[in-house]
């Protein structure tokens, strides 16, 4: 493990490849000032999500787990002006911080922020979505994944965050809820004939983790 080096390499590539975006920086700062946990995706991960949305030609995006809206803004920046992004957040304070960030980023017209348990919101939604990003309570990732398979169109993409957890998913005796939730997710994907999926392990400013990337058949 060499997190300072991973962060420095993130910084190198951010300097080379990223255009400064004051609204994204403001979203990070407002999340910290509001006491939200520092668990948003990194800038390179956010841009990765953005590029995936562009690559699938996304016009309609679903996000589960808004926090302060950092990943949401990256994804919304990929949408056309008549696009839509539905994002689910259970914590009203997180949702307030996010709503202010969406206004500052001028994506508030594109973003439909639903406050409440994602499970309840998802049951009210109809597809098709072009891309879904699952990043909320890890105990429920398998259930969210199944809902995304219902909601994402053929050829669309489902991305699930935090599926490596510094390798702790290999601790066979783990009783950690997030690890056990990741095992249930893995079994759900393995049993789902309507998707093709793989894992992308990541290191960087947020340590060692990874995404599942699934494409709906
Ligand atoms: N996607 C964000 C980070 C999300 S952190 C980013 O990268 O910027 C996970 C979020 O999921 C937290 O804000 C948490 O409050 C929310 N969450 C937890 N359980 C939830 C649930 N059952 N329904 C909806 N949101 C939930
Ligand atoms: C946690 C949640 C996340 O979505 C993440 O990317 C990192 C950590 C957490 O709940 O600890
Ligand atoms: Mg996450």
C-alpha cells in the first residue's frame, strides 16, 4: 500500500488532463464544510464516470447515493441540455448540500434529487436509463443492481462503486456488512444472464478499491 504515491499520481494526471471546474471544487468544499463524510469519488474517478456516460450516449442517468453531489455533477456534465439524472439520497442534510451544489454547477434543471430510501424511490421509477451508478449503502448493492437491470436499456451500463474495499472482500470469515453486501452483489451479477460484467480495481486518492462495470445485453 502506498497511498501518498497513488495520490501524487492522481494529481499528476489531473494537472495534465482535467480542466478546472469551480463548481466541482465548490461541491467538494461545501461537503467538507457541511460535515459530510469524505467518501465522494476522486476527480479521476468522477471523470471516468463522465466519460462512460458520454461513451454510451447517455440522455438519462440514474444514481443511487448522492452525498454532496460531487459524482452527480460529473455525470450531469455528460448530459445533453434536455437530459435527465435521477439521484437518490436518504439523508436530508446531504440532499440539502447537494441541491446547493447543483444550483452552483447550473445542473439543477437536469437533476431530479429524490430524498428517501433508494429502495422506495426505485420502485416508483420506469426505464429506460442509459447508465446507472450504484454508490449508496453497500448492504443493499445486490438489490440496487437488480433494480438497475430492470431500469437500464440494452447496451446501457451499470457501474457499482466500492467493490474491492482494499481487498477485504477476500476475508472469507468477514462479518463486515459492506463486505457481505459485496459478496451478495457478486452472486447477483454472476446469476444474471442479462448482463456482461467485469471489475476495474482502482488506486488513487481514495486508497485501494474498485468498480464493477456491467453492460446490459
Ligand atoms: N456518489 C457520491 C458518494 C455517495 S456516499 C459521490 O461519489 O460523490 C453514499 C451516500 O448514500 C450517502 O450520502 C448516504 O447517505 C446515501 N445512502 C445510504 N443509504 C441510502 C439509502 N438506503 N437510500 C439512499 N441513499 C442512501
Ligand atoms: C464509503 C462509501 C463510499 O461510497 C465510498 O466510495 C467510500 C467509503 C463508506 O461508507 O465508508
Ligand atoms: Mg462510493
